[in-house]
């Protein structure tokens, strides 16, 4: 299990092309997805695999 990197107390708003936090930092959809996965459930390897699986143009059968 990974270390929890995000706090549930951080406020953000969804915008047309991404998200903006209360401190003014903005993230696009992909960056916010990675941020959301930093919740203690996944470690860095898990997050990397999930992102590759989501955005890879190849099917899983081609990776094996």
C-alpha cells in the first residue's frame, strides 16, 4: 500500500479544460487523474500502470 499524498480538505473546482485548486494551482484532466490516485491505495508503480493502460494506444494483448 502506498503513502497517502492527498488531503480530503483541499478544495478544487472543475473547469472546462481541467481543475483549479483553492491555492490557484491548475491541473489538466490527466494530471488531476494522477493526483486523485495518490490516495494511499496505489503506489507509484500502480499509478504508472493505470495511466499507461488508460492512455496507451495498444491493447493489453499486444503488451504480453
